[in-house]
């Protein structure tokens, strides 16, 4: 009996040794697999990091390509705008004989070229939208000219008149800085001017208006039509890259043009901005904590605002028939 018990203990001991050996082998194998798995995960993380870095580099290069393409388009627009301005200059010189195109010694166009060299590419055209309020228009023109005269080549001034109010036309023509251009059906008329690239548009709209919904005002349709016509003249005909739109009852601040010149670069670079406005309904002194701070808004403030040609190209085909 004692021998059997001893054999049983010996078997248990052998089994324990075998179990411990197996456990050690399993532990060693698991450790090897764990090390291999850790190496694989590290390699995967490294590959993922390299892939992300490569994606970031590609995105950066794509951003640079887009920025260069936008800059190229802007340069093309400025070149087209300059060509248009040169053509306007040459037309005015031929019509009004304000400079000598043909000198007695046969040198043609020297004075034109001399003036062209002095022409600067405008930051933006400024258009005052007018209709039948002559006194208001006079105040607005005087306010703009007060700060615009010294920088007229960078901010050429236009007044777009909707209708044929004679008082509005007379007030506009009373300023030497303004020329008068009348769009009547398909015929344009250009009046004399002593200043370059400054004009008054007269929008004579005799077409009948049919409202789409009961109770709508016909005036809203005419306002929408007038805005589309005026912006089309400035962007499509005169090739300006930006336009600042003013109502005929606005008086501007001393830093008006400095503000829009600074915002022009921001408007060109950030395509998520539709327009830049100088008007703030809550811009009273008691509500403004930082007069140098800019605000993004999903509410369109209107009044004194600047639009780019690219945004106009997007909006013009779907321009609303009526002012909402």
C-alpha cells in the first residue's frame, strides 16, 4: 500500500513538472507573439504616421496650387481691367481731344503711353445707386469725393441712376470729377469729363414688370433689375475685379477707403466670405468695445458693401427677379 502511494506521488510530481514546462513554453510563445504583435503595431503606426504626413503634404501642395491659380486668375482680371481702362482712356482722348494723339513731328500715342504709365490698377470701383433723390445724392457724392479725390485712380467713382429724373442727372453732372454715361436700350452715350475712369450710369428701364405673387411692389423688381444692370456694367463691361456698392443716402467715414483696401486681400483669399460691409446696425459707440475688431455674420448688412468678380460670376446667372 505504501508503494502504491509512493508511485502516485511520483506521478503527481512528474505531472507537475510537465505542467510547469508546458506553461513556461506557452508563456515563452505568447511573449514572442506579443513582441511580434507590438512590432507589427509599431510598424503600422509608423506607416499611418507617414501616410498622414504625406496626405498633409499633398493637401498643402494642393492649397498652394489653388492659391496660385486664384492669383493667376486675379492677375488675368487685372490685366483685362487695365486693357479696358486703357481703351476707355484712348476713346476719351480721341473724342474730347484732352491730350494730343498725333504730334506735329509724327510721333503717335506718346502722350497716351505717358499717362498709361501713371495709371494704377484700381482696388475697387465705387458705385452710388441713385434714383430720384437729388438732394440725398448730392450729400453722398460730396461725402465720397471728400476722401476719394486723392485716391481716385484706386477707387474710381460711378453713379448708377435708375430712371430719368432730371434733378438727379443735373446734380451728378454738376461735379467736374464725374462723367456721364447713359445706357438706353442698346445705345451708350458718353459725355465729356475732365477726370479719368469716373462715370455716371443712367439706367432707363421702360420694360413692363409682372409681379409673381399678389401684393408685391413693382419697385422691388426694378431695384433688383437696376442692381443687376449696374453690377454687370462694372464687372462684365469694365472688368473691375471688385465693386463697392453705396446707397444714395450714405455718408462715409474717413477710414472708408482704407478699410476696404485692407479687406480686399481678405476677400480674395477667403472664398467663404461672400461680401465685406462697412455697415453695422449695432455700431453705436455705446455698443462697440473694440473699434478694430471684425465680425463674421450670416446676416447680410448691405448698404456699403464690396463684392468680388468671382462672387458676381456665381450670383449673376441666378440673380433674383425682385428685391426680397
